[in-house]
C-alpha cells in the first residue's frame, strides 16, 4: 500500500474506534473523571512499554528523550491530549455526549483553519463557506440555548491542537505516544495516591476493574493509528475522515443514552452537517487532477526533522 492509502486506512479505523468510545466511558460513569484519566494514563504506559520493546523501538525512544526539540513538542502534545481526555470523560459522565459529538464535528473545520494559519494552506472559496456556516451554527446554538457550547469548543480546539503539534514532530507514532504517557505517568500516580485510590482498586466493581485494566489498550491502539495517519495524510484530509468519530458519538448519545435533542441543537447539527458536506465536496475536487489539494508531503514535519537533525549534528560537534 502507498503511504497515503495506509494513512487513510489508519484514520478510518481510528475514528471508528473513537466513535464508539462513549460506550466505554459510560461503563465507568460512577468513577470521578480525573481518576479515570489517571488510571488510563497508568494503564496506557504499562501497555505501551512491552509493545515498544517487542517492536524494537528502544533506540527510537532514547533518541526522542535525548532530543530537546522533540521532547518539548511531545510535552506540549501530552498536555493537550491530557486536557482533551479529561474534559471528554467529564462531558460523557455528565450525560452530555451530544456536546462531545458536536465538538468533533467542529474539529475538522478547526483543522482547516489551523492548516491555513500555520501550515500556509490557502483557504479556498468552499472552505470559507463551510467555516462561515459552522460559525452561524454555533451562534444559533448560543442564542437559543443561552450559552456557548463551551465543552464542545474546548474539546475541538484541544484535539485540533494535539493533531497539529503531533504532525510537526517526525517521531513515529508509537514512540511519540510512549513519551507522551511517560510525561503523564508520574502526575497520574501522584493524583491517585493523593486521592487514596491507588491501592484501592479492589473497591470498584468487577466490571469497572475490567474496563480500567483494558483502558491502556483501548487508548493506545487508536492513538497509534491517529499518529500514523497524521504523518501520512494532509491535515485537511485528516479532518475530512474524522466525521466518522462524531457520527458514532452522535448515534451513541441519541440511541444508546437517549439524550434529548432541543430544536436549537437540531438546527446547529444540521448546519454543521451542511458545512461538512461543503468541505467534503471541496476536498474531493481538490485532489482531482488539476486541483490544488492532495495528500502531499508535510512541509512542517520536514522542516522540524531538518532542525532536529541539525541540532543533533551540532550536539555531536560540541
């Protein structure tokens, strides 16, 4: 398979798993969200270390930990994904899965915006139209409901930021995720110890202990897929495939959790879907021969790799 095809397959699998993720969080709704986040970080690291060793990523891990530029980048991405996870757990546990779904519908538009501002990708006419429609949708929601969909905006911006930062780092997805969870691990242990839950897992039900145990695997697999897809696909294309995730979350909210849809929410989601249809059409047209898009290289990642290599060479000279 070509690099672009592998990236597309990784993205589809990743977003399908994330689309069903509220069903997992729902099983742990009786546990405090930050504790879920902490247990997830611990379980993820314990899952990743053996995988990294078995796949021979030890040297790559050492290189990532010894490269200052790469380390700072992964610290930033670890912070962003930790904030995103924490708010996601909170939203689901509060019975607001629709807000999470809305967040990840808005996220592709945030991706396009970031691509234009930071990666130099020019906004085409239809991209501008989709962004304007999405803005109107959020404005309608705010006017009718009486408040901004704050949780949606936080989730959308933190995850878009995570994808953007990860794209700029040439470290492979497994190694990068391992380093990210290394940053989370001590903080998670301190929090669990402070809460008095570190050695009291036995107080949870069998079902809760089971889901906490597999949380590392359920976290690692889609994030590894996402990291691989982010390295192989154009940033705006990655946003296009992401529609699978909020659609799955929307279906969970309406049919599994029976959350109420207000008229303003239907209007908001309707306009967001229109915006995404416009964006999808634009992306399809752009990758045709003669279009100005495609799944080309990642100039930002290339420049980062050049800088990292230069820093390594300078370090060796010193």
